[in-house]
C-alpha cells in the first residue's frame, strides 16, 4: 500500500522495538516485500522511545521517503510522539494502528482490533466456564481496516490514488 501511495519511494525506514522478538517475523517479511519492490529498507532498532527522534533524524539524513511503525506496544502507546516527529522531520508515517492514522499518520492498515478484543473476551469466557484452552481453535484475523488520513497526505503533498481510497474503511478528512 505504501508503494501505491508513494510509487517513487526507493528508501523506507522502519522503526522497531529491539526488545520485542515477536517483531522479527514482521521485519523479515517487510524486508522480503521491500526487496521485491526495489525498495531499500533501513531498520532502526530502538531500545526505547527516547531513541525515536534520533531514528527520524537519521532516516531524514539517509533520504528515507517514509517511516513504517510495526505492531508493537511501544509504537502503539506513543502514536502522538511518532506523528509529531513525522511532521517535524517531514517523513510520512504508515502504521498498523487505526488510532495512529487518526492522530496524523498518512495510512494505517491492520486487523480490526475491536473485533480481536471481542473474540479474545469470548475465548476467556469459555475458559472461565470450564473449556480446556487446548481445545479452543487458533484463529487469525479476518477483518482488516485501511485508514487514510487525507489531511496528512495533503500536508506531505501526496496524491492518494482512487484505487487505494476505494478500499479504505475510514478516510480522515
């Protein structure tokens, strides 16, 4: 989707919380996709949010066209700071979190978290009623949200293609 929004982007930065090993798969898959699209991916390993501004500064200095945040609690809990730095350094941000796009990231695509939480609650209820956790199904998200922040896109002089807009579940104006 970033490639659709910014087809001329040849270098993209990615921020990840280095302590979260669960992000390894996301980084690996993003590297693969970037390579296939001819995009140079620069990964910034952050020990904590105090390193975030340095990552934005380095990304700007290295010519990154955009910054990607991964699905990590550190990013989710600091969306306002990430968006603020996005505008300060003039690097558009994309994220898996709807609330980050509402806060000013240009684009967000990820599973509908409200549905995930409701499903998790129903599984917990079943366990509390005596179900064996090993008997419960392992599930994957089946509903995803695409949020486009038009105000932010305009601020970064990005033209959002109609094909991308038509798939959006929410457009922030």
